[in-house]
């Protein structure tokens, strides 16, 4: 299972996959947006297609 940690302090926020989530760190209060792997992969594919066109 994927571990999602706070980008600022490294505290473990939750485990598992999330498509798009906004979460506030209970330790430092930093609000971060986390996007799942599927979304990032499709964005990579779009970038790749732009390069070969
Ligand atoms: Zn934090």
C-alpha cells in the first residue's frame, strides 16, 4: 500500500491510493494536494504525445 507523507514535515498522513485529495497535516498544519498515480501517468502520456507531434 502506498504511503502518503507530509511534504513539509514527513509525517505519515494516510496509506492507500487517492485520485485527488486535499489534506491538512495534523502535525504542522501544512495543506497539500495529493494526486494519484493514474492521473500523473496520463499527464506524462500527454507530454510524450506533444513531443512527437
Ligand atoms: Zn506536516
